[in-house]
C-alpha cells in the first residue's frame, strides 16, 4: 500500500528507514497548538470566501477543536508514518469528522502552513522570554537601588582601576538587557506577518482573503511574495541572534558572579538554593547556576550558526532542508527561557559583601586617578601628575599603605602641590561622588538612573 497523503503517484511505499529518517513529528508535534489555530483561521477564511459552506467550515472547526482537546489530554497517537505534525492533525480530523475533513487543505500547502506555525510559535515564545527578561531587569534595578552607595573596585584588564558603586555595575548589566529586549521587539515585529496564502510556492487559484486570516491570527499584515513566504527563515535567524546576545550577556554576568563568589574576591553571596556542594570537600559551595548558564551560551551560539548554514545555499522556494530549522529553534527557546528564569529567580537574592568590596577597592589604589586629577586641577600638566602619582603608589606598595593612609608629609615628598584638602579626593566615597554626571558612578547618579530604568520597564 502507498502513503495515504500522496499515494496516487507512487508505485511502492516509503522505505521504513526513510520514513523514520524524514519524519519530523518526533519534534514538530510541539507546534500542534499553532498548527490547529492556523487551520481554524484558514477554515474560517475558506468559509468566508465561499470555498467551504458554513456547515463544512463549522464541522471542520469543531473537529479541530476536538483534536486539540485530545492532544492536550494525552489521548492522541502520534504516527511517524504520517511524517509531521501537520499530517497527523489532518488525519485525526478526517478520522473524526469524515470526508469533509479532507477539504481543510484547500488552497494551502504544508509549506505555507509550517511557515505560519513557526511564526505563531516563536511569537508566543518571544512574549514569554521578553517577560522573563523584564522580570530579571526589575530584579537588577531593585538591587542597584539598594546598592547605590556600595563601593567596589571597578576593573579594566581585571586589575583594580577606579572605584565604582555596585549599583552602577548592576545597571550596566541592565543596559545590556535593555538592548536585548529591543532586539526581541524588533524581531517580533518583522516576524509578525502571515505567510499563509503562498500555498506551495506560487499562490493559489482560490479566491482567498489573506488579510482576513491575518486578522484572525493576530498578524500585523501579510507577506508580499509567495516564493519568499515559504522559504524565508530570517525570523528564526534573527531570533537566534537576539538569543545569542542575551546568552552572551548572561554568560558575562555569570563569569563575574563566579569570580565574585570565590574566596579570593568574596564580593557577593548567592543563596544556598542556587548552589551545590561537593561530595568530597565539605567547605565547598559552588555557583552552579552561573556556571551552567555560562556553559549553555555555547549551544545557543551553535544553533545560530546551524540556522545560518541551513539557509545559505537553498534555492527558492521551499526545500526539505527547512525541516531542520525546528530543533535549533526549540533548543534555543528552552535554553534561553531556562537561563533567564534561573537568573530572574536568583538576582533578587544576591547579597553584597560590602566590607570586602570596599577593602578590595582600597587595596587596589583605585583612587590614584583622583590624585592625578587633583594635581591637574591645581595647575599641573596631566603627564607630570601621572608621574607624581605613580611614585606615590610605588611608595605605598613598599610601605603597605593606601594613598589615603599616607601623611601629608609623605605625599608632599612627591609634590609640594599636594595640600591638606587632598584627603577629600583620596577617599573612595569622594572618588565616586565626584563622577556626578549622567552615566557616571556617583550614588546620586545611580539613583537617578534607577528611576529612568524603572520608567522604561513600566512603559513596556
Ligand atoms: N515537516 C515539514 C517541515 O518541517 C513540513 C513542510 C513539508 N513540506 C513538504 N513539501 N515536504 O518543513
């Protein structure tokens, strides 16, 4: 016997291995809800334009709803022989309502159907991921407000550079995620057009009303060109790129958290419930969540490369290659959603070890630039000031003293321009407070930035 869906032309049935090899139902069944919603909208449109009678339309829609209920209750038998989610659903519909079910596929192809399904699916997932991103950002902004006055060393080359506030550092993370949210929004907007109506590749001879279907499915419009409609997967690649950037950002945050939770830094404490211990070393508390998120970034970058490579040599229009878009997209969604959830749950409970941060900022001579700026403001050329401060730091290193711990006499060995008021700029508090402009690390600026960040989050 030959395949029920296209048996007419074939003289032998599909090789058993080939059937399994080419089937996608094992993974694309995840799309069933979108497939059925798309079919319901398509049937409604066919009814509206008179290709289906009102009665046929209603039978098909009721049948599709019943199939949906079966799947949701786990009372559905997926068949590999039926290849993919689309043919499984259609066959179940026909089994249930009889011959009228065979009219559903009028004026449509699995090519425009699958392009529609993935868009509907990704649109939903983007909304979920954007919400998780927002939840993470809210946690960061709250923590930033709480830590607006907390001083830590800021780093370049991972060497102590200048003091910053912990709140400022957290808001830097928030800015990365703010751009990510914008990228998801852009990607969603370009994705949200209906390909249905392209049929296999050239359009259809039926008097379809694509805008009607688009409205039912919440699309902003319809695609322009039938060939492009069935072959375009740019939206999946854009999503993969936006997801990769988010994972890259989460990985950078993770790296800092891993460093900061070490005994050598001791800047933050993560809640025990986000960490694990060691079966041999009783003292261990490992920052598993950040480590794993850092590791998981790799697979999302890999999926982006898979999708680009998948598309690079495909001639127009649909090719079976496109079936390979799903697993990378699905795993990107799962990895990203899971990583964001873990971070959004964890961030509100990050505990700053403020004394350690401050101690580290002192140990790193992080106010050296402030001393140079002080000398410049008293008339010394910057290069000379750099030299004076360099000598002062060398002296401090030899004596085991911070700049702020030296006496005025000690400092004046290097320049008589230094006076008693130098001690105002040598403190960590003075240093951060002096960077008091939009984008600067001063506690007052951090608090103002928190207000702006919250306004943006509230306007989403
Ligand atoms: N399972 C297929 C996919 O994921 C559906 C479209 C199949 N179309 C075709 N002409 N074989 O791309």
